[in-house]
């Protein structure tokens, strides 16, 4: 039986302790064979326009685009300051912090109580993650932001237990999750929340949601509260995001499993619960103590209604968010939307858990500019990636025939099992995917995987060393990229290589040093957030080990870097405060302001950012501008 998630333990640390995987035998033979064949040692990896060791002919020698000079700056040094560090000639300021009110009359953040249920419903949520900025016809800036989760030791720091202790504490936590939609504006050179704007909205764990797509109405989605399987309540643990060409926001439900528990400790969970990490105890949020739907022994189908991509109209605060089951159910990281050359809408999706998979959705209908595209994510086909070591790959169609499942609806509910059934490639935690606006190619952060070559995933699938996941016990991560056949993102075939393998060349002289575009001056670990700017620059955000010691010596706090996809060059642009993750990225309409998310500063108690002194550390959105007033993206 698992224990509750301790207040200062991360999701990954908790999962490793409570869901141990059996050991794999014979790994050394596999690793030796792979490393020998690929010569995967530092110095053997050529980086640049000429070649990558794992590259293929169609991916090398590419045009330099105009990316070589899209933004110039003096790279910043790694550090462990409890502050935001940006290059000379750039400035930063706070736009919004956890607890900042969205409406006039709502209370300001109280550092003693850290707010309550009522105040949290009227304020910017906690631990902001993915975000996107939208512009109205009359030029207003509307920022949609995921509020992923709460740090229990900080949120409930006013309680002796550092955990929720009553029903209002639970409500407070539920209201701090979800999505914040808010108007922001610049005044006197500083961006901030426009209080009381028509567009301001909080979407929480209790907001009504429409269930759409193949799984709508399926028996596995029916509950006592909704015997039709068409309407659910709330969204939570939204990590990365996506945006559509028709102007909607995509929030991506990730670690939804940690909020469910069972009051009956003898109850036998459905077999599928194991694959999704649902146990008798939750992670310390205690939602089931105040909301019975989170007690799966009483409502066993309720967990099947979480783990989806949610489509939100940021321009209509009265609209009902839609859970798009056609995009599959798993621990979604982000949803990267592109219009393929054949007109179909393609969505790339990562499942952020060790040894899980990379997916692609292709819409049944085609995008029509200026037309009615509202339901393009309701119907389509789901695929999963299978990588070959020779630099090629295939998107395997998930159908009843290929998976052995009874229906498309079952595939969309138990997507992980469907992917396992077709033998998809187990990946090193697929996080954000980003598609290059300059050409038909996409990139995915494989953030880390200490179980690579050691333990199978939660479904028992082996995780041997392979092409896109080339290192045993991978604690640094890498970024894989692929180009679809014929430049069409709808194509089933692709060619791939590695853009970068993170590492530490000051500690290691082998594959753990990273590829040769990683040096002592730009090294990092655990690439997580990933986004292209309008000029083709690839922004890399990290969520990794910030100890600045041993294998991570010299890497400092988590950071954001700018990568040139034509040359392989990577430069550090920003360093975040202590114990934070840098995540979420958006730009103003004129590209003169970059909005960057800072999540969980001081998650283990060593930060008072952004206010300093004895203040409670608060996640926040930061605006970054050039001192000369020029473009930044």
C-alpha cells in the first residue's frame, strides 16, 4: 500500500518509490552492442550542418534558414542565485503571481494564510506551466495559463501538518488547479493583470466539461453523477499546452492519477488502474475527503474521465471546455498542433512517464482558413511512434485490428495499453513537442529516464537502450527530431536524429558528457519545455537536478536556452531562481515581450522568490524585454 506524497517530494520521486519496476536482465549485453555499433562516445558525434552520427541524409546539410542571427545576446553563466538572470541588454519584471486577484474587490495574497477556498477561486492559480497569448480584434492581450498543481508544504504552510486539514483546505487546493484566463496589459513599461476584465476566468477542478469524441457516452465513462458519460467536472494537473489555428487553447492533463484514492482499503482496483498509477491512497491532496467522486471504490469510472486534452475558447468566458478523447488518454505533456501539407490537422503528443510513448493525432476533416474548424479535434486517427535504430521510423495506427481492442472508444480510454499492444518504442519521458515553423520537422524533449535499460515501464514493456534513447540510466535527457516523409506531417513514415544529448563534459568523457554541442559554457540537464519563436529559434526550458553538485556540478539552477536548429549551437539565455522549473513561453503580439513561466520556486524550502525576505515563494509569470525596445521572438 502506498503512502501519501510527502509535502516536499516530487511526482517522479514518489512514483519511483511506490511503483517499483522489476529488474531487467542482460542489459550489459544490449548496451555494449549498441554503444559499440554507434560509437556513442563524446567526440564521435559531429554537430552542425554537416552531420549527426544518428542523422540521415535527408536531415543533414539543411539550409541555414535565417536562424543564425534571429536574436543575439551574451550568454549568461550558470548560477544558483534566488533570482531571474537574463543577458545584458535585457530586463525582466513580474506579470502575475500565485494568489494575485483577477477581480477588483478580491483580496490580495495573504502570506500568513496563503489564501482560502473563496479567495483562490478569484485569483491567479498556482504553479503556472504551459501558456499562450491571444489577441482580440481590438488589440487586447488575453493570456491563457495552466495551473498544474500545488506544493503542499507551501500551499498549506499555515497548517502544522503542511497538508490540507479540512474541507476548505481541499477546496482551496482544487481552486488553485486548472487554467487561468486573464487579460494582461502594459502600462508604464510593465505588464500586469487587468482586473475585472470581461475575459478573466478561472477554470478549476469543479468546472463543467463536455466529453467529446469516440469515448463520449461509453460505459467506462458513466458515473452516478453522469449516467450519460458526456459531462464531467473539472481539469487538473495540466502541464504543457497547445494552441490551434482557429484560436483555441489546449490544456493537457498529466498526473491526474495522484488525486484519486479509495476509502475501502480492501477494494480491488480495476486492472487498468495499475498502468495509470491509481492506488488506494492519493498524493496527499485529500480531495476524496471532501468530494466523493475522487473515491474510486465508490465511483470506479471517475478516473477514466481524466487524462485528456481539454480545448478552451479563451475569447468566450461563458463557453464550456471540451475534453477531446480522440487525442487519447495518458499523462499528457503538451499538444503541438500543425496543419499538414495535405490540410489535415496533426497534433503531436508526449506521455510523460518513464518508458511511455510518443503519439500523433490526424484529424478526419481538413482545416479551412476562415471556416468552421471547431470540431476538428473531435474525430480523427491516433498513431504511436516506432523508431528504428537506422534513423527511420513509422507512426503505427491504433485501431481495433492492430491493438486487439474492441473499439476506437476503448483505445481512446486505455491508450497506453493500445500502444503497448502494437510494440511502440518506449521513450525517455516524452515531454514537450515543438514543430519548426520554417520547415516540416518536429522536436521532442526526452527529459530523462533513470530506468532506461534497468526496468520496464508500468505496463511491463522493456526499455532497452535504442536509437532515440541511447544511454543507460539516463539522468541528463536529449532532444529527438524527425522529418515526415514528403514534408507531410500526416505521413506514416519519418526520418529522425538527435538534435542534442544533454550532459556534463566537466565530469564525464563518455556518452554522459553529451553531444559536442554541449560544452562547459552551456551545459544543462532534463530538457522539458520546448517552443519555436516566429523566426525559427528553438527555446529549451529545463526541469532537472539543480543541486549543482556531482554529476550536475556547474549546471546551477534550471534555465532556458536558445538553440539554432541549423548549426546545433545552443546558448543559455535565462537562469531561474532556486529550486524552480522554467516552463511555459509566449510572446506579445508585437514580439517585443516574452512571457516566461517560473514554477515551484523553493519546492524544498530554499527560496523566497519573487518578493524575498521572509515572503512565501510563489510561482509567477515573468515578462522579458530588450532594453532597446527591439523584437525578442
